[in-house]
C-alpha cells in the first residue's frame, strides 16, 4: 500500500496501481474517455490530466503508476484550463445535436462540457462533418461526427470478442470509426459497444429514441436467458395510465460472473417480459375470474391428492422451488424438474453464453428435486401441474393424466389441452435467488409491477398451502437457511456468493 495526498486529503491506495483506478475507487472524479476498467488505458484522449507535485506539466492519470508520497491535484485553475483546452479540441467538429442525441443524460462529453467547457466558440472555419446514422451491423448505429475517437469500441472488438470488425480510418480531423468492408458488427456481444461509447456515436437500434434515459428507473436483476445468470439492470418506466414497461437491459458489473458485459440475446430478452404478461385465467379455454381459477386449482389438488405431478421449470427461483416442494409434500405429489427443452447446443460459447438455458438448475440439485426422465413414474398420475414452463409435449403422451394445469406468465400455446390456466408474474416482476452454472448464488431484486390481479408464484402457492410465507426473506428463514447454512439472505442482497466457498 502507499499513502498519497489528493487535493489536500491523505488516502491509502495500492502501490504501483494506476492512479486513475485508485482515484475512481476512492470516489474522486476524474474525467476520462479512453480508459475503461475492462479495456485498460490507451492514453489518447488526455481528459484525465492531473497535477503531480514535482512534475513540470500535468500528467495523465491513466498512465501514471502510484508511488509512495505522491501529492496530486485534480482541481484548481491550472488543471481546469488544461481540461477546457482538451474539450475545446474534442468539440471543434462535434455537432450541436445534444437535444436530439439519444445519449443525452448519460453522455460524458456533455457532462464534462457542463463542468469545465469553454462556452464561446472560437472557430471561424466550417466544421468537418462525418456521416450520420450508419447501419454497422445487427443492432448498432454509428454517428461518425459525434465520436471522440477514444477507441474503446475498437479495443472491445480486438481484445474482448477478438472479432476485429471496427477500426479507425483516415488521419487528423478526417479520422473516423468504421467497420471494415464486408464485416458488419454482428458478433454475439456487439451491443456492449453502445454502453462503452462515452458519447452518442454508437447507439442501440433497439433502444434509440424510445425513451429519454432520465425517465428510466434501474432495478437490479439477473438475466434469465441462460444458466450464466449475468447481472443486469432492468431499466423500466411507468407512464401515467400505463403498465410499468421495460425499455432495456444493461450489464451490471459483477467481477465474479459477467464483468462489465452481457450478450445481445440476453440484452434483448426484455421484450419477452413486456409481451408475456397474461392477466386472464382460463378454465377449459374460457376466461375466468382469477380468484375463482386459483380456488379451482386448490379443489383439484384436494380431489387428486396422492396422484399429482408437479412439473417445474429449472428457471424458478430457490424460494419458489422450496415452496413447490412443500406443496408437493402436503399433497403427496411427485415433484420433477425434468426438462429437455432448456438445452440448446448451438447457443453456448467460450465466453458467457451457456448451452443450458435454465437459470437455476443447480437450485434443483440443491433442493434434491429429481430431474431424471419421467418414464413410468407418472403412471398413477391423474393431475399434472406445469409451473413456469409450457412444454405440454413432455406429458402429452401420458393418456391417463386426465387433468392438466398450467401456471405460467404467458397464455399457453396449446390452449385447449390445459383444463386450467393460471397466469403468474414474469421473471423481472418476481424477486428471488438463483444459482448460476458456476455455483454463484445471486438475488434478483427487480419487481416491475403490472396487471394488479396477476399474482407471483409465491403468492399463488401461499394460498394453496394456506400459509403466509410470501416474501423471500420469510422462506429463507423458514427453509432455505436450513440447507444453505453459511450464507445469510442479507449477504446475497449485496453481492453474489460462491456456494462451494461457503
Ligand atoms: S464510436 Fe464511441 S467508443 Fe468508438 S471511438 Fe468513437 S467515441 Fe469511442
Ligand atoms: S450470457 Fe446468458 S445470462 Fe448472460 S446475458 Fe447472455 S443470455 Fe443472459
Ligand atoms: S483516460 Fe487518460 S488519456 Fe484518456
């Protein structure tokens, strides 16, 4: 460790580490474009200048290793003047289109300009214009004249995806970011360049112009696209007289699971959450009152006691699995997590994406829920209740199962096969804990609200069990803490925890 003085305040930092990293860790604001913790330094933007005692000129903090006793100034007239000059240069050819730019509200250039910009224009020659609205691949649009040439996007495709679709073309003020001919930016992680771009040069085709970012409310969740369970933010907004809608998913930094990035499939999977929000229950294909339908399910369980199969999705949360298990014990039912639909051997790669598309298969194992093929074990079953999954194919062949019930967020594909359909809230509207493929336990906090009458699975089960445990905390206290002894519910509220280490 080393002790240094920053703006007259003593702080203890890691000796030899990059100055910018330690300053940012300590909450000291250092403007920067080209440095990014996942991509490292590049030293091209010069925005991170600081004064270091003993050095004649200001130095860039992203390429300065820390030494014991350094005295640093990040504020003051001298350093402001340097930043102002750098910003003036960045803005010489920058268009004045902040009011129509999709990055407004989360643009570093706009923020720095408001802090230290030189507000008078000293330019007497016309601006050099770049091309706007260039389609560079499946999900991203490029505006060349908004670019500050920080090369984060180029380094992402070079160092992270190693697909190298982007480069800097031409020289001086004709330099622009571009894809190479015939190589669109269509790799499975392409949309991360939108988050990396500090300005509005790279925007998402899907999100741009749909919502101003200051209206959005971020909720901490985990992606349910595959068993990696990447940490995400769910950016949602409830407009007057409308349901709360999700506008985008963004990566949430998690050094144990996904770092700073997520895949495009996971990022765009929010659409399913907005679409599959059923609120109408059905009995034999006809609409029914929600309460009546859930009462009917209770009566069915009582009538078929001992001859029931609960077929659950391996993507339910630990809390939900624990409660269904309790329900299966109460009604003498068989409980199975058998599910072949949740595998796609073409999906995975050697970075984040996994072939197992379920979010909590390890949860099934932890709670000792059988996931082997159903085979003859369902011969005496009269009532099958599918929870969180709509794959009727699995039980279609068992003719003796006379009553089939579906509890799921979206309307069944095979409407008339189910005797009863009860909607439940979607993934981002239900809180819960999940164990990812590598054994990390995380808690998804998002509970986006919609259709008041639709209940969460925990609420539905509490009615069927006739008990009051509907919150995750109550279920942890009641049953999960007996199995997961060394991890407290409060721990996973803060960060993911590796199960094997505990
Ligand atoms: S497009 Fe964005 S990320 Fe890429 S170099 Fe320009 S400003 Fe940087
Ligand atoms: S890798 Fe899996 S969990 Fe991560 S964002 Fe993609 S689909 Fe979601
Ligand atoms: S962040 Fe240091 S030079 Fe760009």
